[in-house]
């Protein structure tokens, strides 16, 4: 479903490498400068629970908005999907919400989803808001400041961010989840000084169950500049069906991220590929990966001389073409560059972050996990939002001045004393009553919201309902 933050409107991933710094220039807002104008459709759908502040960004699946909780005054990011959901999106949306809910609550460096909100016209995912913008914008500012000369930032500053990235990805892997789309755009920043990173967008993520299953993934997805040779080979037709290790694909992508935050350039870009008549972006990356080692790329030479030997050695190991020999997460953590001390400013910040992380883990250890109930509720809700029950409703126009009631709010927190379950039959009954009585939604400001259609499992069993 993508992710967006306060300072990022979706920077371009590809640009001519002859124009210094173009790769990091933020693209103009897809809203054509109207990001501060409130969308009446969104405002009317969620006004009972959230005040829409402004547009954060746009994506292929929907828009992201900055919203304020009308009760707590807290800011959140709200991602919207127009209903009814296409059937082909159901499983991917369910998987993304489930995985990010499971991981985000347990790690400070992963964006935490708060709840799913359902109206007759939209499915909204409410998530933690990252006020510091994206790493893309952070790199853009650094590139502008240094003028493309020397390192983009000191190595200990890069190490500060990279350690957080490694810890977050290691947490995912230990919970048998691979991200498969690690990149600058999907790395958000908190409002701390120095900022914490926040991984987001688990739309391409996948979990595995059996031993070794992470080495037998076949779906070729990702962003070309960050994709490992196994993925680019399969995507360009240079190889047949490819089985790859998702954890090692994440390691490769982290190597690309580390290279960019250090020197401001992607390791496998260059005009020498264009001169060979290669125009396809994926093919360009594949050719560059196999023509030379990353540090032999002519486009990088002016910056490489500023890198320490340990930094180059770590990148060498992360960019091993053979994924079986590519360094592991544990190997990265044990590498001399990773272990090198940082300035007090960064060491103290990581120390504070570790204390906060320890508190989170202690809370989770003491809490009652309700992930099975949560997952069942999410699955039920998403499947219904893609059903015929919503097709006619979602097609109806929302008249000016109409306040659309929220059908249900489903908390995504894993640790709860009792998990509220979504009730399909209750919501269907509400829809049927609305259709018979009015033919359209006509609730107005000040009216009582409809039955939230959230019941505990015990209530549902007592009433004999199917949940």
C-alpha cells in the first residue's frame, strides 16, 4: 500500500546520471500543488473519527493523508483504498496489514499500524506518522549541501542509520519475514535528533514457515536499483525460473542503501550501459551488476577514494553475486566497520533507542497475544469489503454536506486482554437496512453513528452469530 511522510511527495527513483543529484530531487506532488486542499470525499468519510489535515502523497493503490484524531488530537497517517476492493488485491492487502501489524508493534524501527477503518466507500489503514520525512529527502538535502563532492555524510552518521536498518531487518528475519522492497523511499524518519529510522511498506513482504523456505522464493518483485542479481536475471529473461533466498535479497538491498547514504550514488548505475544500446532500466542494472564489480563503476570513482577500507570491504561482501557466499545479517553485525564506535551524539541516541526497544519487548512478553483473533478479524473485514455487498454502495455518489458514518474500527494491536472481532453479519444487516430505507447513506452531523459492528468473541458466541 506504500508509505508516505511529511516531507516526501514521492521522489523519482530514476533520472539521467549526467545531471548531478537528479536522482535525489523530489518529484512534484501528484496533486499538482494542491496538497493543502482538503478532499471533501475523504473528509466526509472520516470526519466522525479524524480531522483531515492535508495530503501526504499519492500511490497506485490510493492516497495517504495526514489526519488528527478528534478525541486524542494525535496525528496519524491514513492510507485509503477505494471500495470495493478488486478481488486480486484481497490477499496482498491482508498480508501487508497482517505482517506490518505483527512486526511494527514489536520494533521501534518499523512503522506501527494502529487500526483499520471501514466506511461504505473506503478502507482506511491508520498508521504511525513519521514527521521527519523520508530518507530520500534526507539524502537529497545532504547531496545539495555537499555538492556531490566527497562523502554524503561522515561514516559514523551513516553507521548510525545503517545499524538501525540492520536491527529492523534482522527482527523481520527472526520472525520469518522478508521485506523485499527495502529502499530510500520506504525508510522514514522520526522527529528525534538525530532521527530514528522507520521501515514501512510491507506490500512485497512475505513470511515463511518451513526450514529453508526463505531460500525457495520465486516471485520477482522489487525496485530495479535495489534488486539482487538473482532477481534482475529472472526479470530480464537472462535466467529461467529462479529460486532465491529472500534474506540475502534483503542484504543486497541494504548494501545499495548503505552505498547511497555514504557516497550519494547507486552502485550499479552508469552511462556506459546506455552507450551499449541498453534502454530497459532492469536490463541496465543487470548488465552493470555483471560487467564489473561495484567499485569499478566509473561513475563512483570520485567518491570511492573517501571511503574507509572497512566500508569498502563490507560493501564487497554485501554485493557478492553468489547469494550463497553473500554476507549474512549476523556477519554484518560482526563486521569491523559495523563495530567501529561512533561519536557520542550517535552512541547516546542508539543507547536510548535500545532502552525503548527493551521496554517494548518486556511489554510484549507480559502481554496476552491475540494475533490469531486479529488476523481472523482483518481477513473477514477485507474479504467483505471486496464483496458484492459493497459494490452498489461504493458506486453511489457522496452528496455535499453528507456525513458518511464509519461502519467499523478494527484495532490492529496484537497485545490486548480481549480482541474485538469484526462481525460480517452485523455489517451486512446494516447495509441491507440502509439500502431498503434510503437507497443511500443519509446520516448527518450530530446523528448517532451506526452499530460499530465490533463484538467480542464471547458476545458473538452468546448470540449464536457466525464470526
